[in-house]
C-alpha cells in the first residue's frame, strides 16, 4: 500500500490541529516534528511517505484556509482552469 492509512491520518490531523496557524503555504514534511515522523514510519513506512505527508498536510491547510476565509484556494493554475476553463 502506498498511501497514508487511517492511523497515520489521525496522527497528522492531531499534529495539524496543534500547529495549523504556524504552517506556511509551501510546507514540506521536513518541517514535521521528528518524533511525529518516526511515529508515522513505525505505523506504516513506504517509499513515498514523505510526499504523502506533504500532500496531506498541504490539502488540510488549503481546506482550513478556505473555511477560515470563506474563499476558494487553488493549488495550481490547472485546478483553476478545470473549474473555470
């Protein structure tokens, strides 16, 4: 399996709730607390874990910003074009 499982997502959700106001838009898994990263590896390690963590937290951040501001955010111009072409 090459995706985050429910336990890993729960760990990341908890970390996100505690840190969401300190995360920048271009956040990367290298910024995750070492202890949390090791916990995620111990739950289920796979070759693209780093990228999966980064993508998951960035998605959570965009959803948080949209809920907070009442605006729609787009990760790329392609996403905007798919909606408004």
